[in-house]
């Protein structure tokens, strides 16, 4: 089981990877979305805000997200550190994502571009 | 998950019904409708269609329970994985996608024939290439058909079909003379088996589970879509067979055009061209999106070669997956165009769909035993009766198709063996290659000491 701090650190690693990728920022400049990341085994909620191509990470939940990502803490930390791809936990049901299909696929594209296969 | 948090964008029941019915309504469904009538001697096509719809409702109930339990866009892949095992889930999913590609091939062929009928100077081949290029281009650039447009097309299409049927029946002052004359139980069974094809794709709405507030909306939407479609198909098929000689309809890939032409002349042709074009493009587009996403996700999971996970840096779309489907789709369409064997594809889809529904019924039973305490927002009433009946009925229907069309059994059997071989021989190698590549090419990013301390 990962801790809230580990999840936060993984999200910061994800944010760092995102910010290093200028192409990714340009590609996402019209994709303004709010993503809620929540663990289902520990008390941990974070919000990713994508606005004008910039990604910020905030502690805590938000009222009306566009996408909700739910998994156990270990999966979330591994996922945002890029140690696992989202597809495998998604396909075995460990990772649950709510939102429009296009947004979910876009989030996976971003992860692929930051961490590779 | 926190139930208090609500998504910004959610889908309504209206759009769910339109999506479920819209994916089902296509050019090839009219061919299947005429096939249904062809099995029966009297005006009993309505009976077979309504029975087919009713049977599909039992499958829809099974999908509702599964979808409520596991609300995911991964759909059958995940349901069958939980109920049986990943190997079976993957084998069936790969084959299912291949059959859906075949349906797209049949669909494009039929649509090309319709357009060729309306514009004889342009060959069907040119139409096939134009349609595939347009839809592929839309998918690569990332243009999506808006929800309201899908709603307008689906509801407009259903209203127009009913109107045309009423006009046709009124013109000949139709009287139901032999509403129950089926020509025997075997004929009725075959008609119902093919009739199931009319509803193929209703369950493709389950991936929208991630975009609704409550999974009950999906089950309601599916059931209502099947109910409405049953009535539309039943009335339209009876009108077609009552106004146009049955032999002409059965031997034509475009029976709906013959019907429209017979009752309204050139105006009817123009209306039907527009209707079919709208219906086909949405079905075609949805099929292409669904398959390209499946191919992309499979490549991300290392089930297919990683080249299929390449994305366009300009449009954020899986362009290799989309282009590959374009090539395969055009090849299937060309094969259909030259062989004219579109009915094999239609019957294969009906049989495959029956197999999927059998597995869905069994999955409900297995999961109730395997995961008795799992949350089920929707649970089919009456214990095991409906899932067991659904599994049994669709087994019989699949058997009926296999015995009537042995080629279908042969092709699907070969497809199943090929898919199983791929899953058991090729997929483990692809996964192993990926593991080696990972081990040599990258280090673990998550701080190792901390992760190990946590027992990772």
C-alpha cells in the first residue's frame, strides 16, 4: 500500500515529465480539463488541472471534474511514476476511470508520451 | 469512489437510446430483415423479429448486470476476464473485433451498391474508397460526430422508416392474411436466429458506462432501444415483403431501395439514399472508432505489436491503428464486392453475436458464484432463470445458424483456432519481449527503497 505522500510525489513526477515536454504542452493548449485522482484504499485525493497547456497538481478533491481516476494507492503511485502502463490495471479492473471516452484516451496518450511504453 | 463527486459532462437517456439503436441501424440490417422474411411462408416476419428482439432483451439484461458490476469501456474483455480467464476473454474479443470488421466490409459494400444505384456513373469501388477515406480521415484528424447529430439521425431514421412503411401498406390496402404462417418450427427458428442480427450492436453502448451518472441508464437505454427497434423493423419488414415480390428482395443487397422506389418512385430513392447514407456513416464511424481503440489498447497492453500504439503528435489519434483498419476494411470490402458474398458476413456476425450472448449469460451465473458480495447496482430478478435461458436460447440459435450455413461454422471455427493460437503462442512472446526491453532500457522510476519498504 502506498501513502498519500507517495501518490503526491508520483503526481509531481508526472507533472515534471509533462512540463519538460514542450510538444505536449502545445498539443494540450486547447484541452482544458480537471482530473480527480482518488485512492480507494487510503484517504488520498488529488486534482490535476490542465489549463492552456499547463498542468498543475493540487491536494484534495474538486466538485465537478471532467475525469475521475480511481485505483488502489499502489497502482496510482506506480502509474504516475510510469512504472506501469494504465492499460493493464484498466483491463483487469483495478483502475477505474470515469469520463468521456475521448478524454480517457487522451489521458493515456499523455502518459504514453511522458513515460513511453 | 466518492458518490458525491459528479462528472461535469454526463449523458442522458435520450442519447443512450440513440447510441444503442444507432449502432444497430445500418444498411445491412435491411438485408437481414429480408432474410428473416425469406425463411417464412406467410406474413410472419413480424413474429420472428419481435421474438428476436425479446430474446435480445434477455441478453441485454445480462449485459446490464455485468455493466453495473464492472462499468468499464473495456466491456466484454473485462466481463469475461473476471468470469472465466484472460485467455478466453482475449481470444473471444480478438475474434469479435475481426467479425465486426467483416460487418464494416459488408456495410460499405451495401452502401456502395445503394449509391451506385442512385448515381450509376460512379462505380461501387469508387464509393467504397471515398467512404473509407472520409471516415478514416475524420478519425485521424479526430473529428467526432456530435451527440445531437447521432440523436437526430437515429430518431429521424426510425420515424421515416415507420412513415414509409405506413405509406407502403396504405397504398396496397394491406390486410394481414397469414400473420402466423411460419412454414414450420425449423423455419421460425432460422428466421429468429438471423433476426438477432437486426439488433447486433445494441450492447456497444456499454462503454458509455463511464459517462453516465448511474449504470441503470445504460440498461434502460438498451432495453428501450431494442423495444423500439423491434417495432420499427417488424412494421418495415412486413411493408417491404407486402409491396415488393419476395424473390426480388431476397436476391438484392439493397431491398430497402427497391421498396422505396416501388412506393414513391424517384422521391423514394432519394429519401432512402439519404437515410441509408446517414445511418451507415454513423454505424461505420462508430465501428471504426471502436475497433481502432481496441487495437490501440491491445498494443498498449502488448497483446498486439507496439507499432499500433503510435499516436499522431498533431491530432492525438492512434493513426497506425486507424490506417491499418482502413487497409483491412478496404480489402474486406473489395473481396465482398467481387465475390458478392455479403450474406456470409451477415450470418457470421449473427452467429458470433449469439456466441457473445451465450458467454454473457454464463458470465452472470459464474460471477454470482465467484463474486457473490460484489456490488451489483442492477441484478436480474428471478435468480438464474434469465441468464440460463439466455445462454441456452442463444446456444440453440448459434447452432441453427451453423447447421443452416456450414461455411459460417467453418470460418468462425477457423477464426477461433487462429485467435486461440495467437493468444497462446504470440501474445506471451510479445509480452516477454516487452519485459526484456523494459528491464534493459529503463530503470524503475518510483524510489526503490520506499517502494520495497512498502512491500512492493
